[in-house]
């Protein structure tokens, strides 16, 4: 006769280790005066009205951790019933209050924490002789003093509570059987194998035989992680504006201060005349193309008109707590998340009539170009890299590097801040394309560029402001 949790398979004995169930660390339990029990978790709470003595004991046991068989005994041992017990478990699962883990010697080795309301913990059997490996999408990091192992493909994450759990992660970096895993640790130590089963059950590790399908093979780990963290549904991180640093850190002003004392006044076109004489919108939209062949040097007047029509400041919008906006916003020709307008434009000029070669910063409020440097090794490197990104099809007349002042968005938003930056870059790209087409210029957005080159040339702190897009501008070859 086999012991409970032990089954036969593949000619050898397979052991299913009892996982421990518990309430998540951030969940508190309080008795109310009317006899109800209130459970409070991050962002939500739930009250269990008229609990039986058995359910009271179940909740008390869950605060420390207990296996499911013991919970069943507690629930029905006081005159309770199984339907009420399993309703309670399902409710706690749906609230993401319930987690599963492995204990050894009274201490936690690891806990599996759900990240979505529909997460179901499916126990996966770890078979003898089969090789297992960590998912290539799994990554480990530190959060609030806890070691976290997570994957964008999993609807849960693991909290590694003991060095043994970290050692198992290391062992799973290459294919390993549970026998090989157990052999690396003290004799009679089942903790490592129990952790392996927890990792597999949580979707953080898998059998080597379970090859990736065609779709997952085409994703890079960092892309899928970024996608899952910036979209609701796969995480509990807040998506809306949280204003995390309100009354702690001053928000950045809507307009970045001027970066030098030398500047060029730019042309301000007559917008009323353009409303009448400009090409029809549909024609502009249909004629939009990426053009990498240039004619005569672009003029300072053309650059000025382009920047005015695409990126100038229309107005400053002062803070208004009544409107839920405790920061200075602005209005410009293109849309921006929260009207924050975190994007800045730096122009590296190589060939122009009226603009000497060098590096400039566009000041949208004054509609000026502030000169930061002349022709240097850095500007030449920026232009050379841009030419390479354009498949060596052109020597840029003007390279526009788009940077983001990240705190402008991260002061308000949390998990979606960088995703919003990239969306803002996209709408600015399209606006610049349409303006350049209307002006019969040659535009071309680039797919890559060095953040470090511009940061060194300008003296930027990467965490405060960094390049997020590049755009070429010149005149069309006739």
C-alpha cells in the first residue's frame, strides 16, 4: 500500500508533496463586533458574515499555513460542511488572498502568489527520470526585501524565502532530473524536490520534452515581460494615474528650462494662411512616405516651420486639484498621455542653410533652438549611427533625437509609464511625418539609436532623460 500522496508511474514511485496553503503576507484578519470576520488585502477587502466555528478555525489556520487535508478536518470537525468550506477557498482565491507554498522544519522555502483573479493552482506531477528546466521567460528580482521569481506567461509568481529555493533556481538553469536535484542536497532532504514540483505547478519551470510552441518562440523575454506588465489582467499593479510622489517630490515643469545662452530664433509660419493653402488632409495622408534621398540643404526657415507646426507649445495649463491634475500640463499639436508632454527634441544639424552644423535643443515655449555644441566627434557619431539605421541610404541633413523626461510621467503613472512614453513617440512620429509631407520635405523615422551617445554629448542622466526615438528630416530630391 502506498502512503497518501504517493502514486505509481513509469515503473517507479512518484511522490506528490503536500503544498501548504496560507493567506498572503499582506492580508490582515480582524473580528468585527457582530461576529463577522473582515479580511483586508492590498486594494480590496471582504467580510465573511456569520462564520461557523469550523470556518473560523480554517481562517485562523491559514494565517500561519496548513495543508488542505488538515483544513478540511477543521472545517467539518466543528459541525461545518464542505460546500461552505470550498466556497470560502474559492472566494479567497478570487480575491488573490490565498497562496500555496513549501515549508520545511517550520520555515517557508517558497510561496506561490496569484497575480490574477482567475488563477487556479494546478498541481503538476514531477516524474522520475524526466528532465526539467527553468522557463526562459522567468526572471528574478528583489521587491520590498523579498526575492521574486516570475514569468509573463504565468498568472502567479514565486517568493523565494530560503537559500534552498535560490539554489533550485540555479540548478534549473540547465536540464535536471529530480533525482539529480535531490542528490545535490543533504540526504533525506525532500525540500528541493518539493520546490521543483512547486516551480512546475506554478509554470515557472517545465519538462524539457515540453518544447515551446511557434508563437512563444518568436517572443523575446524582455518584450513579453514589458507587454504583460503594462497591460491590465496579468498583474495586480495599478494602471491608472496614482500620483505616487504627490507631496513627496515636486513634479517637473511642463517646459524644460533652456540649456544654453546661445539660441536661434525660428520662423513662425502663418497658420491662418496654411489652413487655406495647405494640401488637403487625405492627400497628405496618402502621400506620406519615408524618404531617404535629399536635395538642396534644408533651410532654417523650413526647420522653424516644421517644428512650429509639429511640436510647439500652444499653452501652459496650470495645476487644478478640482480637475484631478496636481501638476502643470500643456497643449501642443500632438496628443500626450495626461497632457504631460514628456518628450524633448534635440537636433543634430549636418547640412542646412542658416543653421551652422552642431547640436541644438528645441525650446517649444519660446520656439527657439538653443545651441549646445558645434561639430564634434559626438555629433558626427550620432549622424553616422543614424545613417546606419537608415540602411546607409543617406547622409542625414538633420537628425531629430526624441528624448523623454521620464519623471514627467512616472510622477503620475506607475506600471504603464514607459508604455505611455512609447505611445507618445508614435503619435509624434506620425505628426512629424504629416507635417513634413505637407511641407514637401523628406521625413524618415528610425527604429533604433544610441541613448548613450546623446547622453554623453548633452550631459544627460539616463534615469532622468534619455533618447527614445530618432527622426530624419531633409529636402526632397527633385
